[in-house]
C-alpha cells in the first residue's frame, strides 16, 4: 500500500494553486516539521524548501532510521513542483527546562490563498518528554505558546489557515485552535491532530470547548496508543498503517490512497482496552498524585539518561529510594509499569 513518498511521486507535479491542501499534504508538512532546519533558517527569514535543501545537505547530521526518512522526504519535496516553492516563515523553537517547555512551530506559505501552521511533536530532549507527561494534569507552556503563535500568524494574513501537528504537535494544534479567540478561529479553515493526545479532563470540562473540537479531525492508527490518551471530541478517523503496534505512530508508515489516508473500521481491541484503562486511572487520580508519578518517571529517566534505554530497563527495579521519596503505592506503580514500556518504546524509536 502507498505511503507519503508514493503520494509525492504521484501528486508532486500539481501546485497548490491548482489543487488545494488535502489531508495527505497535512501529513507531509507535519512530517517535515521534525526536520532539523533550526541551523539553516532564522526566525525572521522566509525561505522556500528548494532554497533550504542545499544548506540542509551540508549541515551536520546523525545516522538513524528516522533521519533516512527525513532525508528522503526533503529530497522528494525539493524536486516536487507542488512543494519546492512552498515557503517557510516564522520558524520558532523554544526550549526551557525552567518552564518545562519544548516548543517548535513553522508556517508554510502554500499559495496566494492558503498557508499551513505545523507544530513539531516531542523531540529527544528530556525536557520535551517531561512536558509530554505534564499534559495529563495541567495546561503546559507549549500549549499556551501554540495559542499565541496561531494568533500572531492569523492577525497578519488574509490567507486561509490550516493547522496541524503529529503526536504532541497534534495536541498543540488542537489546543491552540480551541483556545484561540473567536475572531481567530474564524480564519482557520481546518485543524488536524495526527495521532496526538486529546485534551485532559480539566480542559475537557468546558462544554464550549467540546463543541469547538468538532471542527478538528484526529487521525489515530488502529493499534497506536498515543492518540487514544485523554478525552477527544473531535472527528476521529481510525486509519491503517503498514506497521504494527506502537510503531504505527510513525506517520511514514500510514497507508495512503490517492489524496486520502486509508481508514480502518475499528481500533484494535487490546489497544482500546489499554487506552481506556489508563484514561480511567488518570481521571480518578488526584492532580498531586499524577504529579508525583510523572516526577518519579522523569527522575528515573534522568538518573540513567535517555540515550541508553537498555540500561534503564535493566536497572528499573534498583531505585527503591525513588519509590520511597514519592510515596508511591503498588496501585500507582501498576499505572507506571503500563505507561513506561510505551514511553521507552517511543523514545527508542525517535531518539
């Protein structure tokens, strides 16, 4: 079954002036948002994908499976009539340990009529993962920044705006849209949450926000747990992947047919059970308890470093002092042990 690379080879000759943005284009731009262009573009600059590509080839890069996909994507975009002249503006990257914030966004100028705002998902930094955990019980610094970023762009353009993101980036797109002012939301044509968590129960208690979410489309692979976290009242589409299990979270594996993402009938039964279990536990648990569990996981990972996942797995049972420090019960640890393999698998995949 086709993926985004096959789509580019098929649809790459048709510009956005002729064929407006679709859900697969959204996926491609969100995938591009992970590419490390921070060293080749300034926040004040506006450059096309074609202009950026030579500098990207000359920039220092690590070898990884993920980078291989990114290199292929960038190469295909640079050759594509549809994407090569797309301009990137307002590139913004902000990381703060103090604020527990890992934020990255960019604006793609697609044509004279439309633009696309993409929010990057979690990177390999521990700060980024800590903020991911914080989504379960509080509004994060990146969520608030997503609102201000959208408003900054919307206030200075008459173009139609589409917003999207993958993983945490999808959550930021979702949060940014529902929490923007009414005048700003009217300028937004579409919002895509690509396998990102929903909004935590504290936010979801607002009935007005629930209604606003219906203007958002969320894509969730049938066996990926990430998009099943927290409440989500958007239009949810369960989709097919060429991979299995948690690896379906990788958007490069999503099945594409023409200009659409291939849908599935139902979410995997076991995956749904895990999501329901975790969501129910999170709803029942007081905020202070969530904070303790999250800080426990964060300190545990910090104590070993996230670069050596095997070492973390080997030594998990040897840190009883942390259990005592955070006063965690056996029931609390049951939730930790359900979450931790997922967390480690994702870190291993994307670091």
